[in-house]
C-alpha cells in the first residue's frame, strides 16, 4: 500500500467499503461529541434526521450540519 497515501484514501483506491458514522439525528451526534464545529467537512448519516424525519446525509460546513437528501434508489 502507498506509504504517502492516507489510510482513508488508500481504502478508496483499493475498493474497500467506506462506513459513514450513523446517528439518529443531529442532537444524537452532538451528544456523542460529533459537532459541526469540531469536525468540519465530515459526512455523517442521520437515520431519522432529515426533513420529515427521514434518513439523510449531513455535511459539516464548520458551523452547521447541512442536510443532503437521499434520493430514489440507484439503478
């Protein structure tokens, strides 16, 4: 494995599965110490944190978690 490639990028290069941390909602992530300010540019999965309490991804902008809706099934 490449010595100069960070482990996370090495996983992508070799096709290994990437697992995103899952929380019920932003409040649960915050309670676990995962705040937008502490983890800028982090992606997390919210199992019931989106609009209408549906699953979504959230990306930290360094201040807030920004919701990214999960769309239709991929085909």
